[in-house]
């Protein structure tokens, strides 16, 4: 998995690419998000558009990241969920936990609200 | 076949399962989800079964009989009690970072069975009826047209 972080105002946008699966990307995801939290970043938007595969381990890390950010008083939201990842979140009812957006400007605007 | 307890071998097993399905007109959607179930079962066996012990092996058999794909995975670990696994949909478990693998297997396959193996280890058997998957895909296609 590759992760690129860019800033848009006070929101850190994390563009993920590739697989978030056990032994390949799951721990890396946690490290990237924890790194941002340690730097005091509270608003994080994860762009999933180029994530090709996710498994239960990757989903678990995503949930862990959500909890870490929320516990620090921040907001972690998801952008551009591929349909199959949407399905994986839906069957475990996690889709109700995350705020998910299809448009980056729309997602960014919600942090200001 | 027998695999070492490394996560990299999950990709190899998925590739071989994909080869087994070639020419059987399995809908892409079905193929995707059953390969995910295979991934989850192997990850479970490697991580929780063999605890990534390099000395322990994962035993894998895959076959298609009468349109039924059957995947049999055996680890050399201590085993576990499937009924003791938490329900990931329960509100108190929803934000846990683990415990969804078996749920995904059961969601994406027709049948999932666990059994302790004499002499140690746990065996999981995943079954998917490819014929009904094809029929279901045809019905969906028919509704679209």
C-alpha cells in the first residue's frame, strides 16, 4: 500500500493506493494515521479511491484509526469508497459508523461545519 | 497442498483458486467474494491457528464437485471454539479492531464448517454452489434488461 498525505486547510487528506490486507498495508495504515494524530492533526479524510483490496484486518485497522482520531477529539471521514469496499463495510454495519463522501470539496466543507 | 505460515501465501492460494474456477463461467462478483472468504480463512489459520509459527504448516485442498466449490483448510494450532467467537454486529463489538473474519466467510460462502482435528489443529471447510451463483447472476442481469 502507498499513502500520500496532502493538506487542505486544516484537513489532512490521505490518498491510499493498493491493498490494505493482513501483512500488507494494514499496519502501515495505522502508522500513517497515528503519525498524523501525534502531530496534532485532528481532521483526517481518507481517500479510498485507489484501494484495490481490503480484508477484515484492513477493516479492523480502519476502525482502530477512527477510534484513535475520535478519542483525540478529531474527525476521520472516508472519501470515494469503491463499491466492493462499500459492500464490506455495509455487511458489518460499519457503514453507519463512518461519514462517507463522493466529492472531495463536499467532504472538506463538512469539517468546517 | 501444504503451505508455510506466511501471509504472502494467501495470494498464491487465491491465484490457484482463480485458476480452478477458470472456464466455469463463475460470475465476477461471486469469484471476488469467494476469494475474499478464502483469504479470511487462510489469514485466520496463519495468524490465530499457527500463530505465524514457521515450523507449522497450513494444509489446503480445493476442488469443484457437482458445481460445488469446496475449500478445506487445516492448521496445526491449538484450535478454538467457534461458538465462543463474538458477534461483530453486536453494538458492543462494532468498533473492535478484530473479529470479523469468520463473519465475512459465512456471509460470502454458502456453508462454513469448523472441526477440531484429531492430533491437534483446526479444520475449516468452505462451500460455495457455483450453479446457484450463476443462476442468481442471470436473474440480476435479467432484471437490468
